[in-house]
């Protein structure tokens, strides 16, 4: 079973804001609601990593372009051969969760 889901369920059912993590009757840490939410709410960093993974896979594992994401806007830089390829990589990036817009800066 998914440990994060178990912790989230416990928080909701018991109205908790933090849950202690216990091993051998010793508290070794706590998990807060914020930490649980971070696991299910994508960030710009996570969106950028996923988009980069898609681009690298499209390029056959080669890093032909790089991406940065800020406030849901992706900036793609790289050596893209033509308009068709630019449209394909833009579509790959646009379908990534949390990315709203894509700008492409082609490099020679």
C-alpha cells in the first residue's frame, strides 16, 4: 500500500496536521500536511524534469534541447532542425502537467 496515501488518510480521518513516524517505539520524524501535499502537487521543477525526460526520449536518449520552467511557462532551447520538429517538441512539452505555455529559442 502507498505510504503517503496511508498518512494522508490518517490525517483526514483523525483531523491531524502532523503524523509522527515511529520505529521501534521511537519517534524518528514527523510528516506534515504540507509535505503530503507536495507529493501530489507538481512543481515547476518536477514539470521541467518530466518535460526534459520526454524530450530526451524523443531524441533517442540524446540531450538535444534543454528546458526550464517558471510559473508554468516553459522555455525550450536547443538544436531543432525544422518547423515540424519544433512543433513536435512543443506538443510534447505542452502536454506535461503544470506547463501552460511553451516558448522555443532555437540554437544554430
